[in-house]
C-alpha cells in the first residue's frame, strides 16, 4: 500500500488528480507491422471519481486499463499515478505498484479455483507479507461488506456469477488501492447481479476513497459514472 | 510471499489437478524405487562380500601372531612370521596403547583330543563315520566381545563367556563328520568328549594322558581367529593349555611358552590399518590383515555401485523430465492464473517460488513413495535370493533399513524435481503480465 509520504510527494494527488497521462502511446508489433493502439493521448482523472471508458472493440480501452494497471508499460509519453511514472518502473517496481496502488476486477472474475472465497481475497495481501491473521481479518471484513460473510469457505465453482464478482471486488479492495480498474465487470452477469455489482463499484469512492475506472460497452453503466471517456481508434473522442 | 504461503498455494494447485499429479508422482516414485532398490541391493551385496572377506569380523581387524615380524611383512595381507616371540599381558597393553587402536582381544589356541559322538542325530545326515579321535586344537576367544572378532555364527549360538562345558564347532569339523551346513542345526545339543593332552615322563618312559571334559555343542561357526575345530571360552582354553604345558613336550608339537597364541587388534577404520600394523611391527610382532583384499573388493564394488546408481539415476532423470513436461503443460494451462497472480501484485520471484515449490512437492512425494517402494522391492528380491542361497547351502543375505541411503534418494528426487521445475518456473515468472491475463 502507498505510504502517506508517497501521497504527499505526488503533486497531482495534492491537486486532486489520480491519473495524469500525457502523450500516452502504446503499440503492438504484429507480422503486418506496428499497430498503434493508444495514440498519444492526454487525460487526467480526478481522485475519487468514477470514470467509464467506452468505445468499440479494438478502440484501445482494455489496453488503456492494462497500462494504467501496470500490466503493460507505455511505449511513449508518461503516466503519473500515486507518485509513480509508469514508463520508468522496472519489473519489480511494476509488481509493487500493482500490489500497492491498483485493484483489478475482471469480466471473468479472475478467481483461483483452488482457493476459497476468503483465500482469494487474502491473496491480494499475500504478496505484501501481511500477517496471516491480519489478512484473514481484512478478507472477512471485506467479504462481509459485499454480503458474502456466509460464503467464506466456498470455492468459486460453488458461487453464482454475481457472488464471484463480489468476491473479486472484495479482493480488489483488500490492499486499499488508489485505483480500482474494472474491465467489463458486468459482462457475464444477469441484470439483477449487474445492478448489485454496479452499485458496489459506484460506492467504492465514497466508502474506500479509491478512484474507479470501468471499461464497459453498456451505455446505462456509463451514464451512471461521473465521467465518460470514449475512445475511437486509440484516441479520446470525447471526455 | 513467504515460503509457507507458496507451499499452501502449490499444494492446492497440485491437488486441483489430482490425476496429473498422481501420474507425475508415480513416475518419480518408480524412478526413485529403481534407484533405491538397486542401491540397497548393491549395498547389501557389498556388506556380504566384505563380511565374507573379513569372516564377519571388523574390516579393520589385524591379527597379531606370537612371532617376530619379517622384513616384508607389511607388503602382504598374509602373515609372514619370523622367529617365535611371546605375547604376554605387557605386550598386549603396549599394543592396546597405540594410537588408532580401538580394541585388542587375546586368543589362546591349545591342542585338544576330540572324540566325536559315535552316533550322530539322523537329521544330520552324516556321510562319514568318525569313531577315531581327532588330534586338533581348540581356540579360546573372548566370548563377551565376539563382535570384534572374525567369527560368524552359522547355527545355534556361541558358548557362554567363561563356560567350561559349552563349545562351538567350526565348518571344518562338520566336514570331518560329513555334515553339510544346511544340516548343521542337527548337531546342536550333542556332546563331544574333549581331552587336554599331557605327557607324563618317568625317565625314558613317556605316558600320554588326557584330562577329559564332556562338552555340549551349542553352535556352529565360521572363524578366522585361530586354527582349530572348536571355539571355546578363554577360561577353558587357558585351563587346558596350563594342564598340557605342565607336562613334558608332546611329540610333533613345539612347546608354546607364550601367554597368548595371538591377538586380534581392531584399528579405528580401514584407513589406519597400515599405520597400526607398522606400529605393531615396531613393538616386535608379526601381523596380518586382509586390508589389501578388502580395499580391492571395496574398489570393485564401488564401481558396481556407480554403475547401478547410474542406471537408477537414468530412471529418476526420466521421471524428472516428466515433471518438467507436466510443469510446462501446467503453465500453458494456467496462464490466466499466472496473470491473476501478477495482477494482484505477485513479483516474478513469487510466481517462480510457487512453481518451484510445486515441482519440489511432486519430487519429494515421489521420492518418499519411491524409497519405500524400493525397500519393499529389495526385500522381496532378498527373500527370493535367500531362498536360493539356503537351497545351495550358502549363507543368506541380511537386509537392514539403510536410512541414510533412503533419505539421500528422497533428497535426490526432490533436488532433481527442483532442477526440472526451474525452467518452467522461470518461464512462468517471466511471462508478461498482460499477455498472461489476456490468456490469448
């Protein structure tokens, strides 16, 4: 988790900006040549806001989420998040960034089938060397908060889609992240579960102080966000 | 990530793919079983051969004769005694005080007249008739420390220390009676009349007499402690020898003024035998020891061990390749899982650790099972071999539980599995996070 000193050292955060991207560029090398996915985009995301990233398939929204989440390194420009310039981090620093600053929610939940709900949430703290007792207590608290206090020992296969995604949200919040990145979080859910999961994500800035970025195709979800960022061909068409 | 967390995660991952894990563990177990059974068999064979060479005594045993050493005595395993020289308690203490000497045991050989039982038990199936007295020798040894002497019990037991009525007979005695080793048990409990000879001289007249003892055969032995058909207690040999020595010299037998006929010295290990022999020669006594033979045998057996270990290691290596293959397949299947681990903050070393622990777990479990299986196989083989040896009237093989050897097989299997898992673990660790999470 980021220390208070990191926060104080980050002028963007002091100015209420969670993400500050300038000239952000990302490309894939393909047999046919270079494919530019993010084309020198500039944007800021206010701390504590919910931003919906929309766009057609191949517009670069998932890649943008990967870059902001430290899963990919930008090929140009800079991305400043919580005092980290993501373009400058090495592999270990990138892992530390993911461990301390980011929480992910995936469309397919990303839960490990061999672990229980409780252990899946604990997993996010395992790499921080938080004591077993502390992380267990934190995982119980978070699963209780998402209404799964009675499902602690259940494996993912014994949970419904909505319950799995609630476990994933609990896991994403375990490390008290600055940034929660959700990639089509309701893509595999029925309308009822979608409503529950969306409510939870929209409450995250209020309850946990995190900034939330949601990649979605669903205009209804985008409409409930504080801001919508629409990508077309690797550029921000509207924000 | 702590090792404990890595172990928990690895254990769960292994358990989730139970079928593959069982097959991988079985392949390691088979390799480890092959290696351990071969090593156990070769180790037992080595012990058997060395026991044969040393007649069941310590490998570092040295026989000291009641004679002065010859110049070339140290160049040979066999005794090359010079002139007769008394061995008394003073000499015994001097030799016992030498550096690298572990123990010194006295041996007293005394002439004896034996009257074998005229009627042997039918179960002995004797093929010779022995109704004539045998002019032989009895060998008195310290029966309380027989493990330090070149004596092996074939049937029955040894006489009680200090006994004047119990004796063990040698294999040579059985042959005189025409009794095979296999039937030697039948002689246990039968009596032999033993006479300590004495010559009474009155002027020119010589009269041969003997002091007779009715002795019970309590065991059959193979021994190299001294030349004689009977193994008796030191007290019995000393008493008979004193009785004989009190008379006139016996025709054909040189009077032996020595307190002890020989000594059996045990050095602190085979490596010190040459040094101890030289020091005993320095004290003034002739020595003999099968050190050269034992060293050569050990060398040859070691070569056999290496060959067998090589064959076993091939099996284990094939199993390790199986682990490597299974791990690589697992990584292909678990890209998404690796991606999730990285997304929640696992560093490369954390992912590497999880996969290495998985490989180590498979290797350790397989090694443990294989070591047990190897012991079982070796014991089964030993039972078959022993049945054959017994049918051929040969001494059987004893298999212990070679804990150190089995432990080294388990450790070896684990290390090999870790080595086999290293490449897959590195590959998993180096997998780009986004590539893993996108599962494309």
